[in-house]
C-alpha cells in the first residue's frame, strides 16, 4: 500500500437546487469579477445565476469556446482571449471538458509556467485565482479531482496535468442541472463514472479509504443509470448517479484509473469518440483480462453492481462482466468497436499509442503488454 494523499475541495455543496445559493457564496469571497467557462446550451439554465451576480455588482465574463474534448490549441486560444481580463474567480459550469479547462485557466492566469511545463504529475506549482466548479453532467468527477486532460496537437495524444492546485476551492453539485442531458450523453458519462470507481477499486494501488467511495459509487450508478437514461426527469435517479459520479471523482487523485482509460485514450484522440463511450466499449473486455489477476476484487465489483455471490470468486467476477454488458445494452451504448466503423487495421496503432499511457497502465492489477492491448482491442471489435 502506497502513502495515501487526498486533496479535498475547500467546500462542497451537494443537493437539488443548491445552485441558487452560489451567487451569495461568490459575493462572500469578495469577488468583483468572475469568468464563467461554460457551453452555449447551458446559458438558459444559468441565466438566474448570472442575473444574481450582476445584481450583486459582480462583473461577469462568459466564455463558451470549448465545444469538444479540448486541445492545447483550444486552451491557448482561450487564454489569449482572456489575457486582458483579471477575474477574482474562475467558475466552470459544464461537463468534464469545460471543468478541466476552467481549472487550468484559473491556474494559468498570472502564472509564468507554460502549459507544456505543467504537463505531468505535480509540476503545476501555484494558482492565484479562486476556482469554483459546478458539474452539469454526471461522469468525469472533474469537479473534485486534481486532474485535467487535454489533447496535445503536436502528437495527437491525450496528456494529463495533475496537481493539488487543480482541486477547486468550492464545488456545487446540483443534480437538477443534469435533467436536460440527453440519454446518450447520460449513458456515456454515467458509465465513465462507473469506470472511475471500478478501476479505483480493482487498482494495484487500491486504498481502503478510497474503496469506500469506489464501492458506493459503483453501487449507486449501477442501480440508477438505466433509469436516468430512460427517464431523464427522474430526480432521484439523477441525484444518485450524480453522487456516484462525485464519489468516482474522489478516487481519481489518490488512486486513479488503469487499463480501461489507457486503452480508451486512442479512441478519443484518433476517432474523437466521447471519453465515456470509449471507456464503455472497452470496460467488459479489460475486466475479463484483469479478473484472473484479482478475482476477489472483481467478485466484490460484481456484488456492488447488484449480482449475487456465485460458487467462487471467478464465477462471481464473470457475473460482474455480464452485468456490465447488460447495463451497456440497456443504456443503448454501442457494444463493439465495429459498430462505430472503426477500422480493424488501426488496432496495432491504437495499442502502440495506449502503451505510452504508462501513468495509468502502471496501476493495472495485471501487467499489459503490447500483445495484450492488441488482444483486448480485438476482443472489443
């Protein structure tokens, strides 16, 4: 067991309708100007917040330039546009891409370190702006994690910036914001959150303290994701999935993910598949690969997913794999790489790219070779 190191947000508010209290919170920070990083479709949902801020004589600057999984170029363009601004706080409201960018903007405003200098673990050394995150999807857990992921245009690889300075000062999780999320996105982001929990629980560096978050996150998401997808107006299902997603976010700093995420990165960078969809496509096949190395852990996963204990751990673990495939089907997620017209002949290149993600592969309970990666992609094909 490695040393346990957790950086929690300074303040966390969770609950339906809690967003209506955020303006007063920002005023109490003494902010005179706020940069809001969000997306166009959310503007109508945050109209009331913007009006509250303006009524409190707080200047509001809104950026909606992030419309996909962000690249280094996207981030540089946003920073150039905001070069003349001097907000007291950066407020990210959106999915994981928006939150990741908001976290980096808050860190880089007034920071002399370049983006390339902070890529990696622990290289970002400061943040001068207050940082507030409000998730509008239930998936990435970025609102409580020390991670930000961008695509490096120079080599088309996803790169991670990991630092305690990327953990927000204040987090507001209002599940009502997720009501309008379409079924396909609800499914993909929810399965992404489930993967965070599952990979943390089965991680080579799993921690008992994080196990609590990971196990409960799996349980909540598995029990409610199908309802959230099929009936997006079900507030209870949305709330439970939002809680599970947040718990998954708490797993990302101290333990992090493993081979599912490593192998999913090339699907995002090469084919621009949504991150959650990429994870869902690979999750059952990585589970089957890993279960032989950690059968008891994967048996626990199966129970968290709602399965009954079988005759032994191997059988229980396999029930968990079958349950994941069932959830994916019920959520309407494509089950195979071929369903998304991904050419089979690119598998060796994807495997080669995935093997570069050593920071995640090192966490996997079973070592992954290049041939293993190819075999997993083939199984998922």
